[in-house]
């Protein structure tokens, strides 16, 4: 056997060439179907995720402890994805290339297995059949390498004179554990090894075993030494298997995954439909191996109608299958010889790896899955190659057998090449599936999702509606219709669809766990409906009731707490929002978005210290959390603590690196530079923000303000022109422009227009009114100036400087009888007012710098969202630090002193 198991270089090259010819086009396919959840959305692939998470989460990155977990524990498979991510991140080519390499290795190892039971030529035929079989386009070869290697290792455990060689057994146990950590099928290789030991290595037949057992029971003989050794080896294998099973059960915490009747209708059907359907699925899988002409990526829901009666004609197929399988088993177990041994090992490879997917011991989440036929197809190929050998040895059928073999290999290779293109994109994959089966609502939904991702909502809606017609009680399909109507801004139709989906939810049965009867994602109907109706301010309480209803159904429904927290913030109930987020954090303390949301709540509660702590916690979990970077930097900036400015700057620099097209980041870097008196740096950041967003209101105003503060008033004018072109009613921009026109360009007419425009917008604007009074005085219209100042004083009777200016004007009017020409020096009062205006402008410009937040809508099939405050950089809300207030007071005192000096000059003192 060892000699026969050698593989020549020509054979290996042939296999590599055939696989490359069949699968080269798979390198051009993207991430589709399960790839989206397993790779694109799986945080366990990211280097920032601790490696231990791979052994705590399922295949999709969900903690095994959570009820929504699929319980597919494959950490080593995920590790290969992570290594791929390190090499090429999310470049699909490298992932597909690695799968191609795995398939080549499996084909070569399989050839080595075939040579244990077939002659050299038949072994190559079996390996080529396996290499080109179209059923493999969906599968991944990683766990199969370990599975076949474990079996090959065990074949070396028999030494001379039937002695036991323990090293290969130890290697086998190790490889079985590795295979099991790659995929659940891996553990089935132990059964294959047991059959090999008893019927191949020891050469027993079933009749011989029964006869020996009877002799021992009758006391007419003892257990042979060779049989004792065999029993010892089997005990070691079975004990290791039992240990693996115990560990696996502990990992899933003795919980089976939650599936619904849509995933596997037969699993929840009554007898005899359940048993008849499960048995019928066996010939269906066998037919896919025999004739892989119509392949489908998803066989759930209504793909295969239930077999509900013994009179169903499909039972004939079931009966025929079991008769054929039974005859092969009788032949292989009853008769000695190489042929029976070959058939027996082929049957082992077909049957045993398929058992976990057979629904015999526990329900699975699919009806038929082509990927689980990867290992069973090995046994099938051995059977075909063995039958071909029998035919080709007969001279009459030799030529026909070779022609048939060539046709099968060629057609299978073409089908595989063509099938690979089906996996190019989600749209091509699910459209190809619809050609095979139009009774699966999930396929119609998935085509709709693919179109939805392309923003083609009108076409997506057609497929979603078709899904509801194929499966009227499909909750997810009605939710998809509702979401698409929402995207098309058809709120009424969206709400109607959500209400239909909600009405299909099963009613709560006292004492029965709700989650066991419905898919967790179906509970999102309450979240989606609440998110829709809360856009109406009058229905906020109704939306809150829906969130609470979802929470009552699943107290561990994290998304409900997150969405409710956002709503409570909108309802101005920050304390209740805090409770909701804290409850969500009890369920998931590793969610950076939750810590971020809690920080927003503390901002609402006027507790910036706690807010900053929670922002920092979010950044510890996710250093690239964009909103946490941005808003924590603004919080540091607004604190007025100069010690925090360097860290604030670093976070903003990190933010603009992540979001280079967001002008808000550059603007706030500019504001930080203004705080640090770094005028040139501030100017550069402001200009960059304006380049990205020419109509950026706050950036335009603050750049103009920066110029006016640094003696570049004339450079500020074109910036102000841009600002007022976009925002003609920008009061502070008009004040600053009028101030510059009056004091720098001596353009009294232009300044007057600015101040008059302000009063058109806001007749009670004290600053604009006062500055217009100064314009009247500069125009030497003292009567109008007096009237204007009287009106201004009525608006702000507490402002002493207005009263003093009024007294000055009145004294000048009184002295007109003695002096015909009397004027207030234009460079006196105007200069004073300029200082005052500059001070006022600074005050209002600073107030424009507020925390920028963006509200993220809670999408219907998304995972975690970020409820945030609705505010904007352009929102002019006074929010000053202690340092800023002191600075303002100093400027006010200085301006009043200048007023007093001018008043003394005017009064001749």
C-alpha cells in the first residue's frame, strides 16, 4: 500500500493544471452570499480585535454566548481569513486564490487516499473527477485537508505483526481536533478510521465478526489478541472523540442555534411529513452528485415541497435510494476482497461526513446545501472510478468507457467554469438560483438586496413584492418591502408593510420562550416601524411603546435598547436614555458605539468629564471610531483647558486621516489653531475646509474674522462677500463687513447698506442698530443719529455706552447755534465703534464653534447605530469657557475706557 500511495510529479502537475483550468475565473469573483457576514462584516478579521475573540465567537463573529449566535464554531477557518486580511485586507482575489490552493492540495491528498484502494489509473480518474466536479464551487477546502490527512495518518498505525504504532494515532487525534476547529464535519473522520481499522486493516467481514462474537458469548473461545489490540485503538479513538464532543457542547453552552420554519420547513413539520421529507432529501443530495446540472446557492424555504403523504410519488425515489445503498452495504460488509473494501470505504466517505447535515441528530438551518457534499463527493468519485475500472477491463466496453469518461470530465469542467461566473456578484448568483427554483422567497429577497445595494430601489421593490407573493407569511419579505418604500419616501406604504410583518409575528405563549419560535432578526420589525413613525413628533410615545414591546419579548435585545436610547434623547429624557444604554452595555461591553452613545447622553446631562471618559472608552475599543475622535476633540477644545489641546489636535488629525473629505475636521483644527494664536496655521486649515466645502458658513466667517483680528481687514472683504453670497442673512457677517467698510475703506454708503440689511432681518438687533446710528453721525445727520440712539437705548436700556453716545450727540446738537460746523472726528468715534464691533464679532464668531454631530438612521437590517445630538458647526449657540468669558470682559473694559477718552476730548476736557 505504501508503494502504491506514492504520487508522481506528472500526476500532481496534471491535477494542478486541471484545477487551474476549471477555477481560474473564480479569482475575478467578489464577496457574495455568506462571504458578506463571514468576511466583510466580521470584526474578528481585523488586527485590532484580540486573537482570543476568535475562540469566543462563532464563524460570523457573534459571541457564542449570545442566543442569536449560529453556533458554528470554526476559529481556525476564521484565522485563515484573518491572515488573508493581514495580507490584502478585503481584496477578494487573495481569498479566492487561497481557496484554489486548498482545493489543489485536497485533490492531491485525495489521490493519495485513492491509491490505497484503487489501482494507479483508477486513482487518477477518481482524483480528476473530484477536481472538476461542479458541486465544489461553493465549498472551502481548509477543514478537508486536515480530515483526509488525519485518515492517512491513521492508516500508518498498524505495525509489523499487527503491532500498534502510537505516533500516527496521536497525530490523527491532533488532526481531528484541528479539523473540528475548522468545521464540524471534521469529527466524522473518527468513524471512517474505525471502519478502516475493523474491515480494512484487520480484514474482518460482518459475518466473521458476528461468528466470533457468538463463539465468545457461548464460552467456546477467547478474544483474539489482534482483536484486543483493535479494541484498544478504537477505545482511544472513541475517547478522544467523546472529549471533543464534550468540549464542543461546552463551547455552545449546551444551546442549539435558533432556526425557523423558513430555514428548514421539515424540521418543524409533524409526522410523518418530517420523516418522509428528511428521507427524501437523501436521494436529492445523491442526484446532485450524479447530475450537477442545476445547482442553486440556497435550498431553503419552499425550494423542495414537503413530502406529506405515503402516496407522494417522490417516495419511490427514496425507496430506490435506500435499496441501492443497502445493496452496496451488504456487498461491502458481507464479502471479502479488494472490491468490497473499496466500496465500503467509498460508502464511509459518502455517509459518515454527511451525518451532521442529515437532520438525524439535530435540525440544521438548511434543506439542502451543496457545500456539505464536498467530502461525500470523494466517496462518490471513488465509486464511479471503481465502476469505470470494472467496465474498462472488459474488452467490449473498453472504448465506450473511455469515451464516457472523457465526456463526463469535459462536461463537468465546462459546468464548473460556467458555474464560477455565477458567483461573480450577489446579483448574478441569486439570479442564477432563480432560474433553478422560483419557489424560494429568500432568493427573490436576495436579488432585491443586491439591487438595493446598487440604489436601484424601484427594481428591488419588484423582487421584494414577488417574495411576499411566493411566501405570504415571510416576515422578512414584508420588512424588506417596508424598508424599500421608506427609501422611496413612501411613508404610508412603508408603515402598512411593517404592520403586515408585525401581524405575522407569533403571539406570546405564557411560559414559552419567545426567541425559540422566531428568528431574532424578525424582531427588528418593531425597531423599523418605530424608526419610521418617530419622524412624526406627535408619535414619539407610540414609537417608544414599540421599542419597549421588543424589549419585553427579548430582554437581551441590544438593538432595541440602542434605538430607544436615541429616541429618549430626542424626547429630551437623557436620564432614561442613560438607563437604556447602560442596559445595552450589560449585554455588550465591547461595543464602541454604545460607549459613544453614552458619552452623548452625558453631554446632554452637562457632565463633560463623564462624557470624555466614555469617548475614551469607545476609542480604546475602536481607535478609528470617527465620531468619537471628532466629538471628543471638540469636547476637549470647549473645556478651555490648554493642556488638552495637543490631544484634541491629534484626534482631529486622526479624524481627517480617516475622513479626508470632511471639511468639519479641518475647520475645527483651524479653531484650535486660533485658540493657540497660531494665525498662519489657522488660516491654512480654514482655507482647506473652504476648498472642500465652498459654502461652509462657519469656516468663511471665522477666516474673515481671523483676517480682521490680524490687521488684514481688506483680505477679509472677499471672504465676507462669499459668505454673504451663500448666506445673505448672516447677521454677524454683515456686521463685520460694515465695520470694515466704515473703518478701513471709509465706505459709509456700503456700511450703511450692511447695517440696514441687518435691521430688515432683525429690527431689534442692538449692535446693528447702534452701528447704523454711528453711520448717521458720520453722515453729519445729528437729528437722525439722535432719534436712532433713542430707539437703540429703548432696545437695550442697560447699555451705558449707548446713553453716553446719545448725550454726546445731544450736546453737539445744542452747540449748533454757536458753531455751524461741528463734527465728531471720524477716526475717533468710528475707531471706538470698530473696537466695539470687533469685540462683538469675536464673541459671536466664537459661539459658532459648537459640537458637530450627525444622526445616523437605524437601518432595518443593520447591526449597531449611533444616536447622536442633532447640532451643527453653523448653529450659533453661545457656549463659552471661563477663559473666553474673562477675555471678553477684558475687551469690554478696554473698549469702555476708549469711549471715556473720546468723550473727554469731545467735551473739551
